[in-house]
C-alpha cells in the first residue's frame, strides 16, 4: 500500500477542516426534519427501532476488515423490517419503487439513515467508519446533505466517521452526480463508489468523483475466483484504482479461497459473510483478528510455495539459457546456440534484442505454428518498452522472468525469461518466451 492510501486508513479519528454541522451552520428546517423523524423512534434493550407504516425498522451492521491492520475498521449499515407477525422484511421488499410513492421512498430512506446513525452511536468504544448507502433519488435533492448534517448533529456522530456510498447508476446525470457528491464531501464525509464492476460502472466515474474508496462488486470477485484470466487481471485493476488515489474494498467475500485471492490482489479491505453476517451488535474483534492472522499465515505459505516453484523454474532453464549465451558470445548463430533450449516443452521461441530493444534474431520452437497476421512478423520489432527488456538491462547478467502477459505477436498469454549480456557486437538481451506458469 502506498503512503497516500495508508493515510486514508489512518484518518478515522482525525478532524477535517471541511466539517460543517454546528448549530449555526445546520438550517432550522433540516433540524426540524430530523426531530420529526426521531418521533418515530423507540429504544428497547439498548437498541433503536423506528416505526414506518405498521412496520418496525431496525439496523444491522456488517464488519469491514483491513487486511493490513488485521482487524475491522468499519461497518456497513443495512436496514431490516419486522411486521406485526414477527416476520423479517428485506430491503428489496421495503424499497419497491413500483409500489411506493417517491415521497414515501424518500421518507423511508431518510428514516433508515437516521436509524443507522443512531444505532452506530450506541457502539461504545468503536472508532471506525460507518458506511451508508444513498440512492440516486436522495442524491438528487440539494437539501439532503444538510439533512444528513442535521442527523449527524442530532446523534453526535462526527461527519468524518461516515462513508457515503454512491451506487453505480446508468441513468444518473454525470454533472449532477459530481455536484451532489461535492455537497456530502463538504460536510466532511468521505465518498465510496459502490458495486464497481457491475452494470454500467467505469473509470470515468472514478475520475470524475475522485472517491476515497472503491467497492468491487461481489460478482467481480466471483468471476475472478472462477476464471483464471479474470483473476490475473484483478491485481492490475486494484493497482489502477490505487493510482487514482482511492482505496479498494472487495465485497461478497464468502470463502477462504476468495479472501486469499483478494488479499494477494493488493486490495485494502474486504466485506462478506466470511468475516461476519449483518448483526445488531459489533463483531467479536478478537475472533476477527484471529481469523485475519490465519489468513495472513495461509497467504505467506502460498507465497513461499510460489517462490519455490519459481526457483524450480529457474533451475529448469538456467543450464539451457547459459548454454545459449555461451554460443552467442562465441559468435555462433542463434539457431545453433539455442537448440537445447527450444527442445524444452514449455519454450515457444527465443529472440535477441539490441541495446535499444530492437529485435535482431528469432527462432521458434517446432511445436509453435506460425500465425497469419500483420503482427506475427516480428523482425526489426522494437520491444524496448517491455518490462522484460528494461529489467534485464537494469539488472545485468541475471536471469529474470516476467509476469504473465499477452503476446502481441501470437495473441497468447506467455512469460518471458530475459538476461543481459555483452558480446563483440555490443550489448544484447537474450529472451525466451515460455508457456505461463
């Protein structure tokens, strides 16, 4: 994690210079709105409930853990309802736009939000974040940010403790969304993009909203876990989001396998049933710490196994690479020099680059068929911007192996072994494309 992202995880208790919400700054109308909503509240056994059309609403909290910090750093608030028969009503039943008038939906959402904030206030000793979802309907109301400020003031919760989650919506007007997010950010709240990777989500929203946190959709996690190609893309996606200045939180983590994949991708935080179901009380911090410590140990063991596999890979190729180098340094042709290397089952091709990365020679393994494509002819290609070339030049006389990448010449994923050497003609880099590990 880079320093900017580390700072974001450490600002939970720090005050923001942008904080509004003092009595002078929160309008009288917003305060009256909150006071009206609060008349629907009742407290039983230390828990808040809210009455809505014969339904009793209550708040559940699901933990959000930080892999690096090894404990939970926030909770997402989720509303539930209970009818007169004691049956649970899920949000999908509570919020039905086709059955509930728009004004009623806004009332229900604001009531739920105030309930979440009041319930969060009861979490004594917890200094983490409260994640709250806001619908596009509320976001579109200019006065809602002030209503949120009044709600936080009423409950005595600092705005910096609140993460406003913005759900991906194709229909929401981009400029209006940017202006809406700015209003909540001006309170001192932080911003998260929810469900990234689902529906119409794209990087344009990240660039325009500049969120503090991006939440990866659970379906992205499932697909990455089930599809090796998507799984290889995940660390690069996390890296891109980090470069935008946002932390990454993966949703829907239900298995140890998924958690280890997210851990190794470089994501900062995770949320899902593996770490805790939505509950009325905070999770057991000691149990979570132990769980995260076990995951850390499993990840470390996996990393050690990967290191050992790479060492065996180097041992497999080391003799043949050095044999090829000896031939090249003795001014023998590449075809003659790399004969033993090309016989190895994983090898696809060998090629030599000059000090600028221009390809001088290439020999293909007999098992590799030639492709009829404008990109298959690689004579005089310049690979100088490729990491396998640059790393070899920067770290001379050592064999290096690249991460898996898509070869432009044949359209298949491969890895490249490379080593810098000098001969009578000057500096050179020997490269060998192999099937990915």
